[in-house]
């Protein structure tokens, strides 16, 4: 009898934890990207030299540097359940892309209009146990090139010219 109650208690506790994670948002995280930037984003854990990020206006705001990196004292906000948004310095919103590591379908690539996305790339633990949060800002085609190991960067002129640079969609290259 006791065993059934213990099992029921465990199931209820797990259910509560799952519901809490699904419906309880912690403090949001917002990335501010330099105007016109496209490419890889890295937020690097550096307790000795990193910046301390505080909640301001109800969210943690991470101002990424011109080279796409930011060193911080803690990555704790990324370990909590949170919403994550991104914008350029001028306030232009950057829409969220697809989950880490997955590419776009060929149909999506053909329909690409050169819109800029922020794509969450998860985190890595480096050789010296340095934790890094990765992301990518750019177009669908740029992200596909990144996944294939090609240079995904586009210039500010390409981003604003309404002329789409159309590399080959052949994924075998």
C-alpha cells in the first residue's frame, strides 16, 4: 500500500515540475545586436573579466559587441525557463528562427526573401571548461551556408539593398 502512495507521489511531483516549466516564465532574455550585423553570436562565460548583467525593464539585456561576442560573469538566466528575443540596436526586431542545429527545407530556402532571423545554437563546453552560448543572426540561406561550413556573412549593403544574393541551393556542395 505504501509503495502505491509513494509511486503516486512521485508521479504528481513530476507532473507539477513539468507544468511549472511549461507555464511559469522566468525573466526574459533579450539580445541587442549591432545594427547591420550578420553572423555568429557567442556569449562566453568569463567570471573574471565578463560583464555582470542585471535585470532592467523586466528582462536581462545582453548587448552583443561588434565582433559578435560578449563575455559575461554568469549564464544563469539561460539555464532558467525563459523567453528569448533579439533586436538590432536601433530597435528593429529580429524574428526567431528554427531550433538549434536544424536547417531549413529546400522549399523554405526557395521562398527566402532575405529576412533576418536569430537562430539559437545552444551551448558548448570548451577545452578549458569555458561555457559558451551560441547563436546566429542572418538569412535562411546564410544559415544553410553556415551549416555546410561556408562563409555565411552578408554585407550591410546586401542586407538592405532588396537584391537577394542567391547562392546555389544544391546542398551537395
